[in-house]
C-alpha cells in the first residue's frame, strides 16, 4: 500500500481565498465590536455622571427635586440605594442581621454530594447526613435586590442606621426623565 499516493489531497485555491476573506471579515467585525463596546462604556460613564451627580447637584442648588416642562415632560431627582455584602465580612454582616432581627433575609443553600447508588442517603435530612459523615456544604447569602430594598427601607422609611461598611452601602441621587408620550 502506497501511503503517499493515497494521502494526496487536492485543495481548491478559490476556497482557501474565500476562507481567508471570511476570516479577515471576522477580525474586522470583532475589532468593530470592541470599539463600539468601549464607546458604549464611555457613554454610560457620561450618563452616570450627568444622572447621579451633575443634574442632582444643580437641582439641589436650585432647591427643587422635580421640574415639569411645558411639553408635559418632567425631570425628577430621586434617591437610590446600593448595597452588597463583601465576602470578607459576610460572617459579621450575617451576625448583624440576625442580632438586629433581620435574619429572615438570609438565604441558605445546602449542597449535598452523593455517589452512585446512594439514593436512600440522599433522601435523609441534613443532620442525619452529617452524623453519617457525608459531605454537606452550606452557603449563606442575601439576594442583592433584597439587601438593597432592606437598606432603603431602613434608611429612608424608618430613619435607622445600617452599618455602611458591612453592607458596602451607597446612597446617592439619580435623575429620572419622563417624556410626554
């Protein structure tokens, strides 16, 4: 058997040209996407500065929080809240929530790992699994939207302080534009 004779392949040079052209078009498209994404990022930064700093500051200086325009549209500055629990301080944050009567905000995720043919053990409760030496992992969390809402309620509605450092709390203002339909 002659392997060289059987391994000769004819290549259509027109196809390789088409492949090369398509690859170049792909590279151009990827570069354009990257450029547009960078421009979008810059525009979002401009939007955030105008919405969260410039307009709220100007309206505060003018002593107004809502302006209605002749065309029926309006400009309003409202407070907004952001919060998250930093992983390095999660134990402390969860303790604070529990100690202050807000432990029900904490979500528990228990993960159990079983090998094949362990269906009966899988049906047992977590404590029984621990007693049997099976691996049990527990993850605690507070959903970001739940935490943000909690912080907003505590500060805005109840006038209470929450530990800013534990919940990485940020309170700011945001501009809302409503156009007449």
